[in-house]
C-alpha cells in the first residue's frame, strides 16, 4: 500500500488553500537560538513547493517535552528567526488556536505561519479529537512531513489526519517511506544490516525483523557485549544488559551464520583513560576494563563484507563515537558504506546518533533517515500511526 503524496494533488487543490503541515521542528536550542537547523532545512522542499503553488502554509510541530502546558524554554517562537532566514520571508506566529483561524484566513497566498508548540495543549499526546479539530480548523487540507513523529498517535499527527482531507505525505515523509520501505521490501542482495549502539533492549524487535530478511547482520557497539556475555565471555566493566542475556542467547541460537559478532575490541580502564587503550580479542577483555570500540581486525572484516553488499542498512554506532579515539570503528563502517555506495549499493542510515555519526556524508549515502524511533519502528515492520492516518494512493 502506498501513501498519497503531496505531489499527487492537482494544482487547484493547492492554489489559495490553507495547507496545514505537520513538520518536525524539534531542533536543538541554546540561549534561545537554534544550534542546528538541519530539521528545518529538511522541511523546505515541502514548504517551498506549497508556496510556489499559491498555498497559504500553516506549520505545526512539537518541541522538546513540555509537561502539558506552556513553558518558555520550549516555545517555538525561538525558531521563527531561523525559519524566516531560511525562507527569506516573514513568518506569522500563532499562539491561540481559536484566534489563529482568522489569522490563517488573512494569510496572503504563499505566506507562512507557525503555530506554537503542539505539546503546549494537553490533548496533543492523548490524541484528543477536540484538539485535533482545533488544529484542523487552521487548514483546508493536511500534509504530514514529520516522519520522526509518525510512530506516535498524537492529535497533530493522527487524529487531525482523520478529520482534515485530503491528508497526504510531504516530500520528506515520502522519501523516508520510499527508502526505508523499498529497502526492506525488495532489497538487492547481498543485503547486510549493521547494528550497534548502547543497548539491545530497544532493538530486539529490529533484529527479529531483520533476521529472516538479511544475508548478514554485523553487530558492534555495546550491544555486542551482551551477546558475548550470553556466550559466556567476561566483558569486564563493559555496558552489558544483564536482563537481556537470555534474549541474546535465543537470538544467537536462531541466527545461525547471519549474526556476525566483532572479532575483537578496543578496551580501556575507563573513557577518560583512553591513552591506556589496547586491542584484545572478544574473549579476553581484562578484568575492570571496558569495551569502547570494535578493533582493527573487525573493521577490516566488516569492511570486506560491506564491500560485497548491494543493500546496506545501518543503525547504531560501533563504539563510543562521541569520544575520540573511540570513533574509529564507527568511521570505518561509514567509509564502508560510502565505498559500497560508490559501486552502486543502496545505503541507508537510521537512528539519531547514527545520523550524527555520518554528518557530512549526506551526498555519499543513499538516504539518512531523520526519524530515530520512527525509523526503528518502521524497520520492525510496525505500522506508523501518523502514516496509517494518511490517505492511500
Ligand atoms: P541510534 O541513536 O543511532 O539509534 P543508539 O542510541 O542505540 O544509536 O546508540 C548510540 C550510543 O551508543 C552512543 O551514545 C554510543 O556512545 C553508545 N555506545 C556505542 N558503543 C558503546 C560501548 N561499547 N560502550 C558504551 N556505549 C556505547
Ligand atoms: Mg540514540
């Protein structure tokens, strides 16, 4: 089933109409200013397309985790100057939903308004139909371009899409659905997944979903330590999820040759004693030391496997990449994706930290998903409420 997309709507459905667009402007802020505008830039293709076709654009987003009421530090007003700069146009700011209806009707064709943080209204996170109706009154049709919020059934992502029609996917949303969806549905083989990060707990379902589909799953990060503990190795003071060891045993038993664990690790007594780091094989982590990265032998092994792949999906860093030199394994895998991509492989990266780890490589990878939790749930094969509520093509 494909989702109806913005590009499918005829010109007359847009011209002069109020487009209510759910975007993901959940951006990092410091002292009231946006420190990374990537998420705002990612929404520009949809906003620009609408403006150029004479629509009046009304934007909805959440920001941070306010506790069910207005909090200045989570006000989207802080985003207005950045948005105005990127659009090269003024942006109306709407704080009152009832009064906002008239304001949206006064907007000239091609103009843009931004509504205050959707989570300032208590009904947002409970998917309240009454709040959704107040949102719906701000538009003549609905566009969801917030893939990163699509795994949550909230008033601005789910209930509103059931009230306001047409309800379609924006270009960013469409791109996510295409790459993540097609990658999984019909991968060119060999199809390799690389999984890492801190925990297996949040990713068990992803491993379960990928196991029957992938030719190989390369495991790195602290996640590998839980698997090694399940095999009976002592992982020192490494991050191990004791309560997931049985689960890890079960996966290993079923995975056969598909799960590939690291040959060895870079270990150190602690993160701030990196100078003492050394490489050990995975069954020889010294007592009191911890694993912080995959070792050189594993990097070579993983890169050789990736070089043969025609589809690669990657989630989760191979080590504590925020703290060099423990970023080397993650960088090696990133290079492996870039190299495979240069030979025609489809390369997809999902996850918040993983996306940060490949910053600057956007042009050399097929797709970097903007949705952390949402891309994981999508990979698990779960329906995303914010997508299910849109119309089918
Ligand atoms: P993503 O956000 O891409 O889904 P995760 O949040 O699952 O990724 O994992 C990222 C985190 O995992 C990073 O903060 C990284 O420092 C941590 N991590 C990776 N390897 C290790 C390790 N060996 N020990 C401790 N933390 C690790
Ligand atoms: Mg993360």
